[in-house]
C-alpha cells in the first residue's frame, strides 16, 4: 500500500531528562530502564491507497521494557472517530508498521497490540506548547499537554537538528505539562518529564 503522511507529532515519556533515544537511536537505556509514553499525531496532509487521511488524528500509548532498539514494544492505538472504516484500517496498518515505508521498522519493534479504539481526538497548539486529548465513549483516555523548553534566545525553540532519529531529523525539546493517561490498566502522569515535538514527513512509495 502506498501512503504518505505530513504533519506533526508530540510525545511525552517517563524519562527524567530529554529522551536519550533521539541521539542514541534507541541504543541507550531510558533513564528509568524502561519507556512509557503517549504520542499524538496530527495529520495535516495524507493519503493511503487512494483514501484521504488529511485532517485526521492518532493517539498512541507505548510501553517498552528496555532499550527501544531491542523491541518488545506494547502499543495501543486511538484512531480518529472522524475516519472512515477504510481510513482507520490504513492508519492501523501504518502505525503498527505493517504498511511498510518510513514506519516499517515498527513491524519489528511492536510485539503486542493491547487494543485499537476509536476516539474523539483533539490536537491543538497552545500558548506555550501543544495539547492532545483522546476521549473514548467510556471517557478520557489521555489528557496531555507539553510545553516548550525555554531557550537562551527568547522565541526560539531548543531543537536537536540533523539527527538520524526515525521519527524526524529535527526535534523540539519540551517537557510534560499536563501529561495524564488512564487506559488499558496504565495510569501515567509524566508532568515535568521529557517531551518532544516534531514535524514529520512519512511515506511508502513502494506499495
């Protein structure tokens, strides 16, 4: 399946300092020895197999037992309830790596999918960062916000540039502001801990 996604990603994790996976490419152990994180994806432009993905959002919960590069990832997906059934199926395949391309590596790293649920997902830029809320029929699964890390030059983001990080080469350093998850037996609060923002351009042209 050919697909492409252009947009933005935010994530917040349990690392005490900025995520070591960005520079080490997942070879360094997370600061707690394991990784727990939530992700929000805002698809500004996208399509998969001729189906439009533009304007849709995705939420991800991620639980990793050790180094990111060693696999064993457990994930849960929240797919925009505005997506058609075919678009939702495409998003599920893309974000589990089954659709190949830029995110194909996930097919090797993700060993277990806890569940895939539809949710009303909001994604907004705030005065000091970004916020994602994923709300299922049962209630809020994630109510999350990250804030930009203050830099030496006012108005300029603190950014890691030109990395080989699989998410994006340029990553804005941030921290969890309101970073709460309650879903699939996980109760997480990453306020004050590591967070990231990145603009992404993912695709698979070989489908």
